[in-house]
């Protein structure tokens, strides 16, 4: 992935974009952790 970032267009600059990026980063970290932890045991109610 290209590490250089161009600034966002004026219409999407601001806190909404920042919050969205933080959300995506958090989801990525959570997924990375889940992949490192391996499969979880099935819940008691699963068949």
C-alpha cells in the first residue's frame, strides 16, 4: 500500500473522516488480534 497520503478533498475533511479512520484502525487491530488468537471454542448454544 502506498504510504504517502494526499490530503482529503475539502468536503470530507474534518472530524467525521478522522473518526471513520480511527474506527477502521480499531477494527483492523481487533481482527489482527482474533487471527493471532486462533479459532474460539463453540458457544454452548451452538449446534
